[in-house]
C-alpha cells in the first residue's frame, strides 16, 4: 500500500489506444489499468491518489538524441547530466539516450566509461547511451560487438565534420557490415562534410561570415546526397539504417523511396526543423547564431514535407538533438566566422509540448504524438515495453498532462542551463503537470520533487523493428 499510487479519471493515451482509465502503480511499475470507476478500480487503494480528471495520462517521453556535456567546437554543451535531465523531467521526458563519444585513436571502452562516469549519480530520469564512432578501425569494429552485448546497441557515424567525427565511405561500410552481424543500429549524420568544407572556405574568403551562411553552405542537396549514399551503403552491407536529424524535403524523399522498396531504413526529425527556419538563422546582430545546428534549419517550405513524413511514417521519431550552448561566451565564439559557432540547439524540455501544439494545430493525431515521442523511440532503441507505453509491467514513467493549460516558452521560465530560448515567446496550449519516474513523483503539480541520482543507466536490447 505505501508503495502504491493511483491515478484516477484521466484519458490514458498510448500509441495504440485512448481510454478513460484508472492506473495503479506499485513498486515502480504499472500494476494494472481498468476502466474509470469500474468495479475493479474502485477496490484499489493506494498511499497516494492523483486526480487526473480532464487531464491526459501519457507514457513518459523518450528522447533518443541528446548531448549533455558534449565537448564540441572548442567548448562543451552547457547542460550537465544533472541540469539537462532535470529540465527533461519538467518537460515530461523520463528517458534520454545520450551519445558517448570515442576520441580519435582511443578505444570505444574508454569513451563509454567516461560517459558512464559523467552521468552516474547525476540524472533525475533514466538514461541509456549510443556510441559515437569517431575512429572506425579493426579494434573499434571488434569492440562494437561487446558494446551491443552490454546494452549499447546503436552507433552514430558522421558523414560530416572532417577531422572531428568524420568517417569515410569505407569506414562507414565496414561499420555497417559489422552491425549487420552484431545487431547494432547505425545512426547516420547525413551531410557531405567534405563538400561543405569547400563551401565554408569559399564563403569565408568572400567575407560571408554571418550565421545565416551556415545554412547556405550546408546545402539541401548535400544532405540529400549523403542520405542517398548512406542508404546505398547500408543496402550493400545488408544493414538497417537510422538517419538522424532529417531537415530537408529531399532527404525525406530519399527515405521514402528506400522504405517503399521495403528497406529497413528509418528517419528522425527534431522540433527545430518543424517549428524554426532559415528566417531565424538570418536574425540580425548575430542573434542567428542561436539557431546554428547541423543539419541546419531550412526554409520554412520544408516543414510541410517533414510533417507529411511524420504522418505517413516515412519519418518515425522526433528527438531533440538537445545540444545547448549559451549565446554569451559560447555561440559568440563564432562572431566574424560562422564556422566557429558551436553547433547545437537547446530543446530537451520542450519536445512534448511542441508536439502537443502540433496536435492542437492538426499536424498529427494525439496517438501519433505518443507514437513518435514515446513508443517508437523506445522500440527503435530496444527499450519497449519497459519504456514508451502504459501497460501492466511497464516502468511507471507517467506524465499527467493538462491539455488546456496555456504557457509561453521563455528563457525566464525554462529549466535548461542555457541563456536563451530558441522558442522565446512561443505560445503553447498544454503543459506537463505531474511526472512519475519509475513510480516516484519527480514533478508534482509543477514543482520539482526529484533528485539527481534517481535516474539509472538502462541497458537496451537491439532495435525492435528488425525481429
Ligand atoms: O548541431 C548539432 N546537431 N549538434 C550536435 C551534434 C550532432 O551532429 O548531432
Ligand atoms: Zn549529427
Ligand atoms: Zn546530435
């Protein structure tokens, strides 16, 4: 009884169903669901009852793409695992999958251990890791197998950032061949970085140094070309592929063509590509630097194709690619040279709300909201049904969501450790009210009641769309 919580009267929304149901939580897990006020649920008793009348009862969000504390561009992402996971909880996300980084010339193990240490004891919500392969060689290929067994079942490769994270086509093919055997999922940053660097050099030489040129040199065609090439390499290797942060209509078309052929190719987009555009990159007085990320923001015409892709399932997941850098002292590193602006946007706190706004605006249905933000990322990365749904036996990661609340996103009210909001002044209908993480209330009526160290490392099985 003392370890039981009862959530009564809400509309339970999962990727599959919507039902007015009462939810019984016991020992950190969902023990049972029953129709609201049914004879069964009326017998339930608990130490705490949460009244969810007129609210949604949702699975906690699963954000499969974050970069807490990432060293990048001569500085580090400004959210630590502590501040970033707390902000995630405020926004109704109860699991993140962050990226451990292999340094060039070093073992995967070394990078992974460093990321375990950064996160350990600091997270407010549960977390897992993908591994960034910066140096594909005999040794790191062998290590991939060990990591898959350990629950690190996905590996990010970069066709961009030569000299930093970049892998050439041969390295990519080898890593894909390995993943075809060990069951890992290759996540691809699909931009032709070699060609982009030529355009960067030419732009700077011609005095085109403002943030908006970041968007101009990182051309749509170079995202589409890399997406096409990644798909063909995955076909040759017989491996599945997940393309991260898809931003351009032409890249979605490449994914759609591959999926129409029945290939195991998946795509993720992010709120910034759905809600922001090159208009933001062009903001005067270097303000555009706040919106520098890669792939870059696109002209707003691309947004319709992304929404369509989410509806037609040519895109399956919305993650944040949360990688915040403060405007003062971090984004400013690129004054006079856009190529020195650290790449990345803050967003881990706002994904669930922005996607609810998309429901209100008619872009997606309520169940699709939960599918792309909770259930599919959990299945894609081997966490389902522990995460991503509300069902008996699942972790009690639950969000009580008020669909009628009105809020305005702002740096003044957000909880991310960053000195600006990419969505400053944006009005949102809907707000997270209460959040449970494995049965513990971590946000209680919009008060943070969680703690650093509550969140635990969560090993993952392989992609659940391939079995
Ligand atoms: O601009 C971005 N996306 N920064 C984070 C690193 C990456 O490529 O995902
Ligand atoms: Zn990337
Ligand atoms: Zn990223």
